[in-house]
């Protein structure tokens, strides 16, 4: 039994009931094959960084679970078949049940989208922004030594 | 080989993640990840961000995963 993590995005236009039904469907796929759900975290609606299927928002759900590897194939199949799910990912976190990577969960997960501009990279005061901006936003043409 | 016209001053930057002793860079941490992409959405190279190899590599996979989940853009004008 390995510990996995999966984040998926449900169509936001669904009613709350339908969303819950979808989540339960996924959970059922896992537990039905002998998996064990550790955590379900509903992030709720969030703006997407880019349009998916013409949608600009999505309902995010995070899932942590223990399962055997064969379950994943079924989970993947289920994700693909479910029309209400726009995107999904499945990630392995560890080889033993409940074994999270060291340092996992240290971050607070920001579920509120902060600001609508991207690229708020702030340059350190030592670096002049203009100095490096042409280096970066053109091709990285140098460094072929 | 490109000849540099001006010798650039480059301070020995320290890896921000090493300073904070962070072991796992989470792709879900959009707020922190956002500081490492440019305005166009490109990933900032290590020689500019100052990260160590270990963290830069983790950061890169984290950003790519976040892009897949639409937490970060692939490209943004």
C-alpha cells in the first residue's frame, strides 16, 4: 500500500449535490478496490490560470489516500470517463502507507486566489530588474560555453 | 561562445529554500511558487533565482505540476 495524492478539478457549474456525488464516486473507486482515504480537502471554486473547456473557474478537490498500485489504473480510467472532471493528477508520495515525504505539509496551501496579475516575481534589491529582464524575456541566448 | 561586453556583478546568492530548511516544495503552494516565474510565466533560471540544484529541480517539477492543474499559467501576457 503506497500513499498517493490526487487533485482534480470539477466543473464549477454543477450544483453542490452533483459535486459531492462526483467526489463520492471517486472515493468509492478507491475504497472499492481496497484503498483507504486519508484526507479529502475541498478547496472550492477557484479561478483557473487558463481556460479549460471554456471554463474560467473550477472546483478543486484534494485527496490523499493509501492504495495498492493496481487501483491506480482503475482510478485513472474513472477520471477519464467522468465528464464532470476537467483535470486530474495522481502523484505518489511514498512507498509505505501513510509515509509522507519529509517536510510535506509545511506550507500552508493557499486556497484563496490572491490577486489577478501573474508574475509577481520581485527582484532582490541587489539585482536591477532592467538589467536582467532582457536576459530573461528574450531567449536565454547565452551560456553555451 | 558569447563575449560579454560588460562584466556583470553577481553576488553569491543563497538558496532561499535552504535558508528556511524546506525539504519538500509543494506544487499546490501557488503563492510561493508564483515568486519564481516571470511575468510571461516562464520559470526563472537558477543563476538568477539563486537556488541550489536540489531545490531548483524540485521547484521546476512543482511548477510544471501546478501548471497542469491550472494553478500557474503556462504563458501569460
